[in-house]
């Protein structure tokens, strides 16, 4: 019987949906909210421009970046949002699109999950020595031969200054939010362009950003084409409606707060991708179902393992053993409790007892020698 992923409690899934919605709103404000008349994201684009040209923004570049900020802000306000499962970050890092030498780009309008979209990764994507990626976003404008697609990678804001030159790190105004874009690329007319020197931002190159996005689209094929043999059942995603996150503005009076509390808040649809669909087997790397994988080849630990006796002892145990993994992945903490453990036998049932495993010797951490 294969290992079945531990079901994540509903409250943790809802918390991740709130985090994804909050990320979408913060990025919309980052690209669109003005600071002294200029969008906040312009300062990041200025730093990206300097890392490539070693010069400050030109007049034409400034106008282009102002338009880019406005387009990104408008797209984020209407973007569809997905919350990826825990295993998807690792699957994207190992996807053939990233390990292959070349990628064939078909009609992006047909394979895209939405024209404007954002996917949030509770477990970030880790590529080599780059900053962990907590999100991917894409924005489409135009159609057909005039189609332009902007791609973004999103990382922790605190990591961005770590690789920048000291002067740029000190003069770049980053958002106060937890996450911030660190890599941007544009595909237009079959030409792929980047907006910065990716090394100093700990970001993947333009081709890798495109490969990551295509890999995500490959794992989440469109569901609005029922006649397509590659269409995925809508049951692979749970859609939750959560209150739309809005940034805090000026402090309201008590009278206005009473009025606003009586108004029903707007809600947004957030898609939660189901974990079992993205739980690969150890041998084939293909998704496995919770029912089992008959015909899966490979050694099983039950075939070569004997049972062993364990004497009574005291151990530190988690007070929430069935939800421990989900709590830790959500950023929580399970303080261990010291409890007595009765004498018992471990190992697969129906096997003989191995007397050699009655005692396990743990080396002293402070000792220089090891057994």
C-alpha cells in the first residue's frame, strides 16, 4: 500500500488561500499605488535597469516602465489565483521543461490557465543557489501575433538586498510586504526579453522563468475544454470564496466603521490544487492515487525488514501526531510532551523478530569519535 499524503486541515487550507489573496492585493498595490506621484514598483524597475546598463533611467525607459507598472497593477486586480500543494514546488524544479535543452512554445492563449494569473507556493521552488520562489505570475495583453506575455517570479522581500551592490541595496525602496517580485521577463513575437541582471536578484533567467510557467501550465491543464483528451477533471481543484483583501487606508471614524460593518464584503474565488494529484511515486515520478498503485515495481521495505522489540521508556512525543506535518508546514509549532511508552514490537506485522535490534546506540553529540 503506497504512502497516502496527509490531508491538510481545512483551516490551514483556508489560511493559505488568505495568504494567496493577500499576496495578490499587495502586488497590485506595489505596481499601482503611487509614492509621491510615482508607482512604488518604479524604484525596483529603476534598480533592475541599472544592473543591466550601469546607468540611471532614460526618459524613454521611464515612460515604458510607467506603462508596465500600470499594466501589472491592472492585471493583478483581476488575476485568477491558485494555491499549489506542498509537493508542487519540487515537481516544478524537476520538470522536463527545466532539465531539457530546448522548449517548444505553442499557442500560449490555448494552454494558459488564465490570461492573468498568480500561483502561490506554500513550499517554495528551490533552484540551485537562487532565492526560493514563493510565487509565479503572468499577464497577457493583445491576441494572436500581437500577444504579449509578462512573467514574474516572486520571492521573500528580505532576500532581495542580500545580493545587490551595497549602494543599490541602500537606495532601493522595497515594499513592506513579505513578498516582492525579483525576476521579470516578456515574450512578444517569439522574442524573450528580461528586465534585469538575474544573478544580483537571485532570480532565474528569462528562459527559466518561461520554463517554470510552462511547467505549471503543463501540470494544471485547462479544464474549460471538455472535448480535449488532456483536460483535467475540475475535481482536482477546490474553489473557496474568501473575503477580498484590501489594504488599510486612512483611519475611519466610529460612524463610518458602523456603516462599513453592515455592508457585505466582496469575495474572491481562490483555487486550491489537491495534493494527491501531485504526489509522485518514488520510482516513476508519476502521480499516484490514494487507492494504491498495483503494478508499481521496486523493492518494498516490508520484504526485507524483521520486527524488533522495544522496551518501556520515556520519549518526547508530539501532542498532535495526526496533524503534526500539516501544522509544521503551515508555520506552526508542536511542543513535545514527555510521555511513557510501553514495551512494544515495531516492524511489519507477520514477520519474525530480529534480536539484534533490541537496542539502538545513539552517539554522543559532544564526542569527537563516532562508532
